[in-house]
C-alpha cells in the first residue's frame, strides 16, 4: 500500500472565512491627499478657465462703421468722448442747422451694433431741428477696448456722452433725450432712473430683466440653470458690481420721471414683446407709453419710415414740456 498523501499544511488555513482587509492608515491618508490635490487642481483650473469662458461667450462682436452720416446727406464731425476706466468713445456729432442752442438726441445701439446701425433715425431728427449724437459703446465700433461689455458699462458710456453734450454751446443742456435699441434701450432707462434732467427716452426692443434674458440664451444653448447657469449669473453680477434686480428695466422704469416711449416688435424672436409689456406694467405714471409694431422683429429700425411721425410727435411734445421758462 502506498502512503497516504500528506495534507497541505496551508489548506486548513484557507478553508476558514476570509480575513477582513486591514486598513493601512498611511495608504489611506496618501489616497485622500491625492484625491484632495486633484480636486483642488480642478477647482483652480475652473476658477481660471470659467471666467475666461464666460467673457468669451458674452463678448460683443465688434463691427466697424462702413458709412458715415454723409451718406444720408448730413454734415457731421467725429468726436472723441472720455468715459470710465480711462477709455474713450467714438461718436458722430450732427449739429443743428442754426446757431441757437437746440435740443439733442443721443442714439445708442444694441449689443454688437455701432453708430451706423442707428443712422436711419438721424435724418428724421435733424429735419425736426434736433442735433444728434451717434455713439459707439466701449468694445463696439471704433470706441476703445475694455475688459468686458455689460449693460452697466453701456449706461456709464451714455452718461459720459450726455455730460459731454451739456458742455457744447450748440446744445440746450435742458433738452436732452436718448433713443436706444435693445441693451442700449435698457441702458437709457437705467440712466434716466437716476438723472432727472433728461427730457425723454425712446426705448426700442428693451428686455425686462437681464437675468431672464441670459437664462433664455443659456436654455437655447442647452446650458442647465443648476448649477452652471446660476453660478454664471452670480459671477456676472460680481463683475459688473450690480444686482440684476436693481438694474432691470422692470425696476428702473418705476424711477424714470421723464416721458418714455416703449417700442417693440410683435414678431421679435430675441426679446419677446411680453418683456416690453412687463416693463410697461411697472410704469410709475401715464408718461410711459407702449407702441407695439405688428410686423417688426427685434431690429425695428427698418420700420422707421412707418412710425417716424409718431416718434417725432412724442419727442417734440416731451422737448416742449422740458423747456425752461424764460428768466
């Protein structure tokens, strides 16, 4: 008979239940340190990259003017106006045809626009005896570059342009009005809410609230509001130094004392007409009027021939009421 096989000495040890893994404190601390380092690196990268991406996403496209008021038969002179941050604004000044100081209207374009975009209004205004200032906001047209664009900066530029006009001998400083388009319209309402000296504001295609506008844009590009969109809006508020609720036209319209004409296209697919209606609903008095153009889109500038008489009538009435009584 052969010898029985000798059992493996280790077999008995393996037949029992497996031992639980032993936690190595040193290895665990090292793993957590690595994970924390990776998280911090990612966070730092986001803090650097995210602002750059936001500024790039909301950067206004710059388009230089290709024609001047001369193309519309208007004499003019180019001017340079100092604004915030040591920057300068490019503008065309179309003076009144007489030596008497006359009322003036500032024309302010929208996002990505320039002074040329507002030229169709100028001949109608000059025919009615107004001087006209067509300006480029910072980062637009031929004005200086700045770190970013915003409705607040549009308003800053507009305020500096108005102060420049008040120093011109050919302009009656007590009869200044603003006609703005889109973000230029929102900026006009923001300036008028703190400057009671303005005679009138014509707001074309303004939005009701900047946060709602940007949320619509982000939704169009499939950007989720939480957490990305919410963070983007908070970041922009910090950058512009203002809360959206404080500068929204639905709020600033309550503090505008001069007559306001809200003009909006019923076919506007960028800023719905409901935004103009929301602003109108918050008016403080009947000095605010709403005119909806049934067949106009966001850029209702092309409809100037259609509603120019109504526009001129509104401005003329406002300018007359704003005239100082003789001393």
